[in-house]
C-alpha cells in the first residue's frame, strides 16, 4: 500500500477542510496509507469535542493526523514559522520511509512539500488550488513586483518545475499555464479536479418542515447564499442583488447561512436594501448544510473577476447544483460560467451591475417555473462535481506518480 503525506494549510476542523480534504481522504484511505498534517485555527483546537470527533472519524478510516496550530501574526513571519514546523513534522514522518508521495494542498503546503521531496526523495504533487501569488496582488495585499511578490513567484516557479504532478481546479487555469512562463517537463502529470461534492450527502430533497418552521420560511420563495461572503466574494453586489430580487419576486425571503459576523452582515444587508423582515441569518456545521441548502430556491453569489480567479472554483457551486438549486453567478471565475450556461442550471451575469440585474429577472423566472430545473442542476453536479470522480482522479495520480518516480531524470 502506497504511503501518502497530505499537507494542508487549511484546517480539517473548518467546513472547507471537512468538505474538501476529509471527504476525499476517507474515500482514498482503503487504497493508500494516509498521514495528514494540517494547520488548525486556535479557536477550533480549543473545541475539544470537535477535535475528538475528528480524531475518531479519521482513526476509523485508518488515517493518521498531525494537527499543528495555524499562526496569523505577525504576517509573513508567522507563515514562515508554520512552514518550518511543517517541514520538521514531515521530515520526521519521511525519515523511515522509502517509497512515498507528498500531496501539497496550496502554495504554503507546497513550500513544505518542496523541501521534503528534495531532501527525502518523495514524489511531489502540487495541488495548486489557484494562482495564490496573483491572488495576493489582485486582492491588494501585495504590490505587483514588490518583494513579497518576487519571492512568491520564485517559489511558484520551483513548485511548477519541481512537481511530479499538478492539479488545477479548472480547465481555464490550465490554459493559463503558458502565460506563467515556466518550463514544465514532459514527465509532469496535469489533472483538472474541481471542488467536488459528496452526492450521497448533498441531494435534491424536499424542504425540511422543521427548518421551515424554525426560520419562518413556510410559503416563501427563498433566495440565499451559504458560506462566507467575505474575501473574494463581492459582498455588496451579492447583497444588492438579493435586495433587487426582494423587490421583484413575491413572497421572497433571503437566507444567509454563514459563520461570518451576523451583526455586521445584517447591517450590510439592510444598507444594501434587503428588507429587515425578509432577512434570515443562520449558522450551520458541515453536517447540516445539505438540509439548509435545500431550503433555498435560488443560490446567489458573486466573486471578484480577475486573472487569479481563472484557476478558482467555488465549493458552494457544486453543493447548490447537487441539491438541485439553480444559481445566479457572475462570469469569469474558472469554468463556472460555462458549466452553468451549458447545463442551463442558472443565470450568468457578465458583470454584477444594475443593468445585468434587470436583464436576469426574466431568465430567472423561467428557471424557477421550469419543473426540470432541479434535475438539470443535479445532472450538472454529477457530470462536473461528483466526489467519486475526484477521488478516482487522485487515486490515478498517486499511482502514476509513485510508479513514474523511478523513471524521472
């Protein structure tokens, strides 16, 4: 059985980690010996019940877990410190092993994996998750051509040129590879694996009567969003569109299921025009998300469109579609726009502007009236976001990279 060291800078105790790391690893564990090094937020580690539940869950799947504390302050130095701790932990693991692979989820994890693979001789899978250095620039955190950008690009070049395999979330991201200017050897395996969804958990189902009663949604059409509305998500534009819908669709309520600060979110929503009596805010853990999504009739989220987002895929898109929920999104984010258009699974706005809002209402009404819409959405999820397909792709990569390691120059 092959031995895999999986390094994630996202915590397994976070909803994203539970969805996009644990779900995959549980399915991969029967065929591979897996050890996970993850960086967990301090507040998550303090929740001993959740930590114990995750330990039990991973142990049941035969997965070893080393949770390290994620450090946020001071910037840059804290990340460097985490990288050193990850290298130390990984080196101890690799010391007694000969045939192994390190799977790096994201750029910070790749810095750890790069050192381990070069020093200890393991195969290196760079699961890039997006163009992280360009994301820092596009978000305004780093100046282009500043010191951090130059150092980040230096590392990025070595990730691409040293990796035995590269995973992109989108075909659009792979098409951007030549523009980076890096020489990829003929031995490098490139695979597109989007943010997948467990279709057994996320299904098209009737709305839960108890949840309808709890959130006072009975008899209402529901538009909403799940997950964060911060960072890359265009919070103001998303809330403005939900306000627009509340004025266009009768008996509409807005449901936002998020761990974001509810007090601030409520103030922002009302400032954008969402009527206070139509706004419902909720929190839910990962296990509750399928039921919460099934309460929503149309999912809405907009993301900042820029170069770095061509390699991004929103987890919530697959979750909405798997539950048979059409979406309203903006174009230019990875493959999302083409998937939604091709499958008639929602409305894609060129840009989230007032003119585009007005133009969207007719197509949206048609989607909401069409009894075939849920099945088309579910079909799109099966075709593009099925967790089983993603697991099979990773399994092939693991086997290919470990087998080909002997032949690599």
